[in-house]
C-alpha cells in the first residue's frame, strides 16, 4: 500500500467497512474501529434516464497522531442497466499526515 489511491488501500478499507456491519442489517451510519470514528452518508438520485449514488465515509483518528480521511464512492447507472455504467472511488486526507493514515491501514492489513 503506497498511497490512498492504491487498490490495496481500497481492499483493506472495504474489508474494515464490511467487518463493522452486522450480517443482514441496514448499514450503520456510524461506528468505531480501534482509535477511529467512522461516519457514512449516502446520497442518491433516480431520474427517468439515469441515476447515481454517492457514498461518503469519513474516518477520523481520535488519538495522536490525529488525521481525518474522506473516502467517496460514486456509482452511475443508465435506465435498464443492472451493472453500474461507471463506478469511481477516491480518498482524500482532509487533516493530518497521509503517511500516518496509511500506517494505520497497513497495521489492519496484516490482521
């Protein structure tokens, strides 16, 4: 995992999100993992020709060294299409040091 854009980062991120969601339940809007607080928001639009969903998850480390990370996932569909026309994901450090955030995720990758 070299950066917040690496596939390995998103793989670990998705595993952590999945581990915090109880099986068969509605996705939680907030949860904690170790010394971090996670907040999920979902925004969507459905029109006659296209639709999209944007999910944002903000991860905030509550102990030193503090950092805040925003991860955004976008999914776009056109009518009569089951698979997304496009899916995009990106991560941006809002506060703190990106190497410290990556270090935190790397520690979870090995568990």
